[in-house]
C-alpha cells in the first residue's frame, strides 16, 4: 500500500526554494533587487568560489528595523504589497516575500541591517531552515548586508547541477550587469575571490549612461547604436538600437526592461525583430537595449516565480507600438546622415 505523508517543514522549504533559487546567480539577483527596492545608491557584491562558497551583498538603503528583522526572513512576508489591489500596481522589483526565506532554506544566511533611526545595526543568522532567532546588536552603517554561505550544501540534488566556479560566476556577472543597466543612478561593484571584477560608479547624466552601456556591452555597440525615444499614449519606449553593423548571430544582446524590471519576454523580442525586418537578414539578430515604460496597471508582473515574464493587458497595442517605433527609428538612418531623435 502506498502511504501519503505530510513532508517535514524543512523539506517543504527546500522544495519551495527551488523555484526562486536555481543557482548562485539567482541569489545575487534577489539580494540586489532588494537593495534597489530599499532605495540604495550603492550596491557592493562580493562572491567567493562562484557564489557557492559565499555571496555578500551590501547596500546603503533604508535598512530594516530591529522588530521587523525576523519577519524579513519569514515566507510570504513583505513590506512591498499588502492587498490584492496592490498586486495590480506593483512598482517594486520584489513583492512575493519569498526570496530571503527561500535562500535561508538552502544556505547559511546572515542578515545585518540598520535604519537611520537606530544607533547600531542588528544581526540575525540562521542555517538551513532553523527557527528564526532573536537579533543581536552589531556595528553597521545605515543599510543592509546579507551574507549567504554554503549555498545548497544541504540540497545535494541541486548541488549536482551546478557548473564550474567560472560558469557560475559568469552567470552572476550577467545578472548584475542586467540590473546595473536598469538603474544608472546607482553605483555597483563586483568582487570575485577578493579581486575586483568591475566597478560602475553612479551615472546620473545621459552622457554617463552611454559610458555605462559601453562598459557592459563594449564601446563598439554604443558607437553604432541610435539612442531613441518614442511616446504613444500610456507607452514610452527608449534605449539603444544597434545598427545592422552590430547585429549578431545569437540573440544574446536583446535586453528588455519593463518599468525598470529586467524581463525576457517573447512578445517584446518578436516586436523588436519585426521592427528590424527591412534591415536585417534572416540569420542575424538585432542588438538592442530597450526600456518600456507604462502604467503598472497595464502589465502583470506576477506571471512567473522569477518574474522574468510579463503579461500585457493590451498585448497588440504594445507589440505594434514597439515594432513601429523601432521601424521608424531605423528608417531615419537608412537614407543617410540624418541625426537620431533625441529623448
Ligand atoms: P520581497 O522582496 O518580495 O518583499 P524578500 O524575501 O526578498 O521579499 O524580502 C522580504 C522583506 O525584507 C522585504 O519586503 C523588505 O521589507 C525586507 N528587505 C529585504 N532586503 C532588504 C534590504 N536590502 N534593505 C531593506 N529591506 C530589505
Ligand atoms: Mg525581494
């Protein structure tokens, strides 16, 4: 006879964590998103052994008050939404209240935070789904530091699927670069095994934006791209469209942001491709870095646990707007040296 059993809570936590924490890079993504949601101006990321040894994310954001620290680690606890209506208008990167709990379920996690109102920071540490302990006082500037050690050490099933240190680190770098291009006003740094991998100072002005894009995507792209901006009713599209000369075989240089959130969405990719239909041959993919902004009520970001996919309320309107904007932008360069539109 087969028996149906209730699983122990630790195992339930590990299973749920699998949705959010696929690899070290997912941890970095979640932690850095939290820093950005907390209004950080600076985010420093430190990684050891491809993230499996250690991941530390430090920010200068608003911090978490002592009495809220244990809740930050509880599953389905968030400060970002409160009602079902809020879910229709999400303006933050996080809202599911799952990341810290999930990460804690599969690692040793230390959370230190200090708000402007407190004279010192408070520290909480737990390992592999322990009970949440009482915070203890420690020295810390305003902001938050989360340290994740021994990722997946209690989850052999997941550990087995991790790649080499180098590969895991390159995923981390990729995620961080994606986030760094979502917030030009924030400074980022990344260290791996005690060595600086890169550093991006805050880039408040438009000229500096292109510099940051050049650091991440190379100078060649920026020099051969149009900076565009189009508005249509509630929709705004801006960003860099690579000229056909920088098109590639792979579609790895099509980065999209919807209301500042990095996404990978089929509708957007198709619309982009359609906009390039007259200037690119069949096997070449456009290179483009694009930002779509619209009323949060017109887009559902709760379509995917990793929040990479979105659903538009008016998909056709969005697709047509993008394809047309891209097509027109490229049309302006086809006949000759007419300047690209300025935002
Ligand atoms: P979510 O981001 O979906 O709300 P998380 O599990 O990532 O869920 O975080 C839980 C809560 O902890 C957040 O809602 C926020 O209040 C707090 N928090 C997490 N990280 C930070 C941070 N770096 N700075 C300030 N608050 C944070
Ligand atoms: Mg979060």
